[in-house]
């Protein structure tokens, strides 16, 4: 069972419980793709821009921050083999710069002073631990808080805008719980087509978001209990789901990934046991009734290594299917 939930994981479960399971329960990691790498680099450039004094926040500086952010991470393991050629990388870089150019049509960085950037928000609602990272929090001239999120994609039509605010409502909820102030506005900045969508919020809306996230959490707990994570066809299946080749809706011979789930759970349980034993300086101090009394940490560590080897082997087989 997972211990924390982020707004994006909650949305993933809402959209397709099977995809949620592949990613968060079976831990089949999706490699970074071009779209994600671009989004992350653009976010980094914008964050770095607002760390500078306002008079230095020019378009050229912003574009250079993008280049710098990319050169800092392009050699990382997750980015190896991302591009087939240098020309592809250049084209990708140009698209990133275009997104930043689009951003500058929407806001003037020299006239804006974010209150906070990349702020960790976390809190508990009943038995749910919710956490996430806010892109930016602003304050308007009357001192009201505005929660801001950059999106590197395209804005939906205005009539479909509201569901996209769910994650920001949860961030606003956590801010309200943490500092006792209800943010006034949520702002989504879509860079692909230079569009800003805003939503005024109040306590009632945040209370409704709280009820909704608790109901998703109940469904997640039920899914774990019954080991039932159904695949639900949706708009992402066609081009945006990495797991499609192993999804039972699209592959009648899809492998059963429950073995991975079992291994992940056993590793977590064994790690917890090591932690519990380590809390005692002398293992003899453990109560006689404890099932850990006569277990050696070194044996548990060997168990973990064996489990991880097995996990790697299964993941390798699955990844080869995913790569096809
Ligand atoms: S392909 Fe569609 S139904 Fe299958 S896991 Fe992905 S999102 Fe879910």
C-alpha cells in the first residue's frame, strides 16, 4: 500500500487505475521522454529567472537559462539516447525556446515578484498524506495568494478548463491547512498556445476538493485491498500511455505484473523490519514476543538483494516489451 499521494498520482488513478498500478505499485518506471524533458527544462529556466534581480530578467537571459539548465542535465542517465541525432536535439531545444518565447507574451518577468517558487506542500487529511510541489505562489496587490502552475502543453477549450484545476485546488487546500489563509485564485499558464486560465476559489470549493480527494483515496485503498486496478480506456491510450504494450485492453497476451507488486511489497516490508531492528542498539533488547528477535539484519539484507535481482530480471523482460 502506498503511503503518500500526490495530486498527479490521484489524477492518474482517476483516469486509469491500471496505469496507476503499473507506475506506482508495480514500479515499472517510465523513461523520460522528449515532452517531459522539455517541460522540466522550461520549468527550471523559469525558476532560475525569478531567482535573479528583476532588472536582469530579459528574454536573452531566459533563453540562456534554458540552454544552461539543459547542459546541466543532458548527460544524465535518464537523458541518454533521448535523441537520435544532434539535429533532433537542436530542433527539440528550439521548441523549448519557443515555449519560453510564448511565456513572455503572457507575463512580464521584470514586473512580477513571486512570493515562492517550487514550494513543497504536504499535509494530512484524515489518514491520507498528500504532498506535492507548487511551481509558484504570487501575491496580488491586496495581499491575496495566487497559486500558479506552468503547463508546457496546449490549453483546452475554456468550457473544459475546470477539471484541469483539480491539482491546484489540492495545493490550495494544503496551503490553507498549513498557513490558515485561503488562496484567492488558481492560475494555469499554458505555454504551447500562450493562454492563461484562471479560477477564483473559496472555502466551499476547497471543501469540495477535499471530499473528492478522500473519495479517490477510499477507492485506492479498496483497489489495493481487492488487488483490482481495472484498465479504463481513455484519451491517453492512443498516443500517450507508455504502458499500452502491456495493457490487457490492447494486448490479449499481456504479462501478469502482479509478481512485481509482490516483490515491491516484500522489499518494503523487509526494509521496515531492518529499520525496526536498527532502532535497538542491542537486538537482545527487543521484546521476547517480537518476531524480529532472532532475525539478523545481514540475512534481511541478503533477502533484499535476492528480491531486487528477481525484480530486475522481470523488469528487463517487461521493458523489452515496452520498447517494441
Ligand atoms: S493503455 Fe489506456 S487503458 Fe491501458 S493502461 Fe494505458 S491508459 Fe490505461
